[in-house]
C-alpha cells in the first residue's frame, strides 16, 4: 500500500516570509478566516475570491485543511475555522508584521503541521479512505521528518527525504530508518529516487517539498546546490519545543504517533488543536536562547571563570537539548540494556528498569563537544533521581561527575 504525504500545492502560507507567494497565501487565509467567522459555506466561499477560479479556491481550502487551520465539512455548511486557525488569524491581525510576530507565526505553523497526518480526512466529494488506510500508518509525517533531522546532525538531503523518510509509516521503524540513513551517509551512498524520470522528478520534488517542510523557508533553509535542508536559526528550538509539547522526551517516540479518528470533525479536533499558552510560552522561551553554531562552543565565548548568567543558561539549555536528542539517547540505553540482561541500569545507583523510557541519558560534558557531534559514549545513563541530583549544583555548567554521584549514593543520598 502506498500512502501519499499530505501536500496540495506549492508555496506554504507565511505572513512574514520573503516570498510573495507565501504572503499571498497568508492574505488569502486571513480573508477565508473572516468569511468563515461570518458563516460562509464551502460552496459560497468559491465565489468570493474573484480573480481565482473555483477549483483554485478548492485547492486553497485543501491546503489550509492540511495545516488544520480550517476545513469544509460539506458544500452547504459554513467552513470551520479551527482553534489553531483562530490563533494564526488573530496573530496576523491587520497591521504590520513584526519580526517577533513572524517567529510566532513560524512556531504556530510548525505546531499546526506537526498535527498533520498521512491518513487524514479527505475534502468533501473525494473518496472515503478505507479502515486499513485510516489505521495502517501511525506516524505524523512532518514531526517525524523534523525529528529525524534532529537525529541526523540537523540536516536532511532530498534523496533521503524522498527515499526512506517519505516511506516511513511506522513509529516502530523509526530507529531503523535513522540507522539506514546514517549508514548511507558514512558510505557515500545516495538513495535512488523511487519515482521514474529521476532527474526532473528530484528537482520538482525538492521545489514541491521544501516549502512545506521548511515552513516557507522560515523553519528550515534549503541549499539548492547540495539539495539539502538545514534548520534556520531558532528552528531546532521550535521543533524541540513542539516534540516536547506533544509528549516526547528522551526515549519516548510517542510524540510522533498519529491519532486515530472516526470522521472529519473528529480528525480536525486533533489536527486543528490550539497551541496552548504553555506550549507557546515554551516556544517563546526556547527562541530567546540562541543555539550554538556547528563545531560546538560559540566563537568569542567567555572563559568558564566569567560566564554570565545568560551564557550559563544557554549552555544548560544546550545540555538539555543534547539529552533530549532521541536517537543517540535510545542507542545509549540499548547498549546499556545489553549489559544488564535487557534492563536499563542507572550507572550511579544500579537501579534497573525494563522500560527504557523510565531512565534518562545525561551528557557528561556538553562543553567539550558540539551539539552535532554527540556520541553514545558521551552519555551517562541515570535514573531520574540521580539525574536530578547531577544537575542540582550551584554551577549549572558543572553537573556532578559519575564519581561524585556514586559517592552521594554510597553515603546514603544526603
Ligand atoms: Zn540512580
Ligand atoms: Zn543531565
């Protein structure tokens, strides 16, 4: 069975994007949201965008529905504006679009796309999908692709996306997919394009996909010479905050899992869910902290003796990001379990548990290694209590060492 990734048209909306197409889509969305609030039906909506043909309006509704912003439930009922659609349209307002608002729009659109599913409800009139089609795929595609980028040095080549990533349909196959791409990179192998007419098709596909995956170029940047996507500044923080908000930390792949639905309204209850104030706060907080550039320590960083508080917090955030980075954490736990009869053991207190999600992976020394070069051997497996103790030091940049942690355990955890 072949599933098609959700995508209706090129040029995703973004009110703050540099491309006029993205800004046009945003303006159309704003208008459509206003019509929806006024109770305009799906049928009547088609006549309200005069320069556009009715089929072009249908395509717009389908694109906005893909994002979970609004949807047509039937020809004679008003188009439904979802909670996240409400949030985006009120963020847009009517005035000038500031850089801060642009970042918030990126975060909202990333959140919206993270809820998009392959086995989504279809627009009115198109065939209903079968029960098997509805349930056979259990990954949320965009969130999964971005998560894979985090696990693969924060970048993704188009041939990797069109090959293993786009074909990944099961959360259970996630780790294997990451391993396969890692192995291919190490050996210089390029994945063959599964579609025919390879050269043209690859170029078209990259045009087609990069605007969606990149959130109109705001979340990811596209290098056309390399045919490669990389995170734009702040992009990793947005994705990490969204994954965390969706319920994924460390070993937990649950954030990527698709939600089952019974009808169109049921689907959009999840797909159109509001980005809560708490989550928005997390995203804003994450964005306030710059990310360390490739190669690790930022150039001109002060010596450890006179690190300012903000520098310390930035490092602490970097450390927590490394620890959340799922693939390397899971791999460290897997290796740990092979040495303890299938149970994961705390390296400080020897507490063991069969469920890897009950244990944490802690980075021994984030200052010594760049965020993109973290190896399994850089991590220490700790139970949540020992992990908390490790970080409860006066200097956030100096967590307890394994020797100190063992001493703490041996003296009865004072
Ligand atoms: Zn422990
Ligand atoms: Zn830690």
